[in-house]
């Protein structure tokens, strides 16, 4: 299994230079709530060209890849957002792209991947997850771009952390949605290199919270994963190569219910922000106040939500 080390601050800064002109430096805006449960700021990665932060990691990984390896095309395993990140960069480079998705992947994300010209292959969830555990699949050609357990992907994600500490000198804690750990580890690496006292928490949904379970056990453990409309985060386990970094860099996990995530989606929508379930999980975690009550930054990681799911939530329901 490939080892994984946290990127250095220099590597994150180099990633930022590499990504200049490809990504948006997303805004960091205050969120005002009537009950003022927390002094909260939103890092709006849903405003990236593909609607999620994945453009950063995918872009950095492909920029650093051997051109000869890229010539044969690329593929990834993703529920939708990394698929778009890899497909967007592949189209820009004029190379073929295949994405392996779980059989419950949302229609909105699959449609976006198809618009970007990528080929889609569906697999049952357990087999799809195994692609990430194995860092590839023997039946697919091209360079495998891991959605989170890759040093260049993590460094690309870390550029968000640089932007946070530069834009919010008052930050005391950052809450990051947990998908596989690459986003939270990347952000924590950059944030703590600049501001060691800042706390960084993972946000998980109770139906798929492997990091919280692993923290409780003191080691990576498998959980019973329950698919839900919150499709962009969670999984069946914490990968062995991610565990040492996540357990040392992060200050804990805040798990929230599906109903709490739906409430956060409604709250964000009332302020003109469209977030998918995974992107809103950090806000749901923040308003519990378990990460603190002041100087809290919630990373809204994506906004690619199915229209019917959003309609159900805005009507007061939980999908």
C-alpha cells in the first residue's frame, strides 16, 4: 500500500502557484443566524467552476503527473465531485477520462460528468470502495487519480487552508466535511503550519462516520455504511494510509444527523447559498457549537445537489 505523508507548506504554496488561473479563490463570508448559535464564516468552495473543491486536488495531481502517463488517459473513483474535477482537467488537456461511480451516485453529478465528456462505469458500493483501497482497478487503462489518498491531491486541497488563514485572522476553528480525509488533512496541514493553535474538525453524517468510529477505537475500523442523499461524504472505513495523518492533525470529529444536514441546507439556501448534503455537513456541525462558538469557519465543499432533493428539503422534509 502506498505510504502517504502530509505535504509541506512549501508544497502547498507550490500547488497554489500551479493552480493559478485554473481555480477560483473562493470567498469567505459571515453567516448570520437569528439564534446566533455560533460566530460562523463560510468558505464557499461550491463556487468553483465545477461546483466543488475537487478541482484543486485533481488539477494539482494532473499538473505534476508524468506527461507520458497522462497520454494514455486518466480515471478515478468518485461519487461525482472528483469525477468532475478529473474530467474537467482531462477535457482541458484533450485526454480521455473514465470515472468509476457507486451505483447510488446522484443523477445531477452523473449528468455533469457526461457533459464534461467522461465515460461512466457504475459498480456496487463495496467494489467501488475497493478501487480506492487498492489505488486502482486492473480492468481500467490510464493513470489512476486517487480522489483523496494522494500527496499531490492533498497538497491541492491544502490551498484552501492557506486562503482561510489569510482571509480570516480571527479564525479559531475550521470544520471540514469528511469524505475520505484528503480535504481535511490538506486543510489542516496548511492551517496548522501557519496557525498551530487553530483547531480543525471533521464533519461526518451519522449514517457514514468512519473517522468518528476509528477515533473511538484508536485505530481504523470498518463501519456499516448506509447510503443516503448525503452522497459526497462518508465511506466504509478510514484508509490505513490516511489514518496516521488524520488522527494526528485533526482535533476530532463532529457527527450530525441527516435531519441536521437538511436544516443546514435550508439555512444556507435562505442566505442564497446552494449546498449539497456533504457541503452543508460542516455548517450543520458548526451550529451544534461542539467546535466552539466564535471564529468558526465551515468549508462548504460543494453545491452539486439533485433538484428534487433540494426541493424536498426546501419544502421542510428530509429526503
